[in-house]
């Protein structure tokens, strides 16, 4: 095996569990549940392929704790009504390959909930978003929903949960300095983190299973005034000290892993997933990963993201040799240098989620590298089933069809 990335195949302990390698499949919303938020055959097909691919950890996409407020028309749900369907789903995925750790990313969309088919709510109205302003009773109910969702995930056979605190979803909305409302969950850092920390404490009390891992994906810097990692409620200045206090507080309350991210895709998309035309934000992500790694205990696993844009070196990063600008080069180097412990593949997992398997079988030349075209993001924005619209004909044709239909409608109007 190539020594550049040999360390990607070293096992690592996450809590009391062990991931077989350093690859993580990032949570990627693909909008293909049924009308009640249950996995469909298309959902199962995707995750079976990912299980076959041999990653150490698979993070099940943004699964909502309440179908009342959600960002996607066909979003996976983890409510009591979904219990049996999720049990069946987890069992069937693990039957393909029981080795990857399967965790569920629990979320609430808050101000990102789509008003066409769900209730949009907010902590404090944000320009371009807004929604019904929630109160303390609503937050307490939401905490109950997260705890219930964690219990369902545990009982369904999942290995753990990713309590989402990133990308502009409700966890982010509460934590960001912009939430300067005078209420129990706003203003001071202590108040803004109360929801997150109490949910952690309650989940551990409810589950009480040392072999069930809990962690969070966190946006260290959202990249807009008042967002996570800002110096104040209206400041555009980066100050990640609160983000580091946040992840430390999570660790103190039992987090065994932190997935480091940045941005808020509805506002700062190119920061959350670096754009192929200006890919340099990947270096910001590396910086955030190192800051988090230096803050936490050695046994708390740090998972870095924003690697897909690097692909096999066909990117526009400057002042570097092509062979030293690849996903595998930077992944191996960052793990070696203790920048991160694992790497999470997002868009790359849609293009080809079987990288670990292909590398183990010396089939690196067969890898389908993500081009960072972001056609998958266009499918997501259009509320369509999401997949790779470069390599998977089903999604290529779906995107082509919807664009042609729009073209015909525009032609008729003119």
C-alpha cells in the first residue's frame, strides 16, 4: 500500500468502540425517504453500497427529530412512528457489512425548515429566513425529542449518534452570538450553550450504555456576522474561542468524537464545502481541525471534513505540486501531523463511497473522483432525490430532465 496514505488504514478507538480505519462517510442529505420519513429502497441501496465500501464510520444523513419542521420534503425522520422501519433498515445495512460503525445524525432545521411543507421556526429572526419565534417551552419539548430520537437510534441497533450543531440548523442558531435575545437560551455563552449541554447530559442519562457513542458535527466558523465563531452578535470578525469552549464542553459531557466543519450552506455554501473554482478554504478547515485537536483530550476523536475538493489533484490550488495536492496526500499528512484523527468524505461519498475498499484492493485507478461540480447540491436545493449527477446515470438524467423542463417553461413565457 502507498505509504502516503497507509495510516488511513490504522484502526482507532471511538469511546469503547473501534473503527477499522480512518475513513468516515459524512452525513449527506439525499431526500429519498417515504412520506413519513422512513427509509425507502433507494435509501437502503445507497447505504448498502456505502457499507460495502468499507469506511470505518458511516454517519446517516441529517435525520430530523420532528417532521413538523424540516428542511427537505422527503427527509428521513427519527420519531416513534419510524422505530420499526429504522430497526429494519439498520439490520439490513449491517447484514451487508457489520464492521463500519453506523451513527445517526440527529437534527432540527429551525429557521431552515421549508415553509412550503413544514413550520419554519427561529431563535431570533435572521434576514432572509425568519419564522415563528420559539420560546422556552418549545426548546424543552425539542430536548425531549432529541432524547427520544437517541433512544430510538440506540434501540434500532445504531452504534451512536451525531448531535448536529453545525451548518445553520437549530443547534447552530442557539449557539451563535447572534442569539442575543434575553431569554433562558440566549445572550451569554452559558445560556446559548444550555440546550446543547443539557441534551448531552440527558442522552447519557437516558441511554446509559458505554458502548453507544455520542458526538457532534460543529461549524467552528459560520462565516457571516453573528454566526458561530464570530466576535459578537453583529461582528464579521472571526473569533473561534467560543467554538473551542463549545467542543470542550461537549467532551466534558461525554462526547467521544467531534466532526469539524465550517460555514452555513444556506448562507456561506463555499465555506462549508470548498468551491472548485476557489478551493483554498480547505486550508481554513485544516486550521479549524488543528485548533479542535489541540483543545481536546487525545482520546477524543477529531474528524475533519472539506477533503472532497482535493480529489486526485485536479484542483486549482496553487503553489503546490499536483501529487502533493490530493485528497489522499492531505488526509495522510493531516493524520500524521495530528491535525485530525479521521477524515470525512461528503461529496466524494456520492461520487464514489468505496474508496477504502478500492485502496485495500490496490484499485486506486478505479476510483471515481468527485469533480466538485456541485450538481448534487443543485438536486438538493430542488428538493429532488440526491446522488452524483456526474457518475450515476439516474441522477444525471434527473437533473437533465428538470433543467429541460424549466427551459421549455421559460421559452413559453417569452
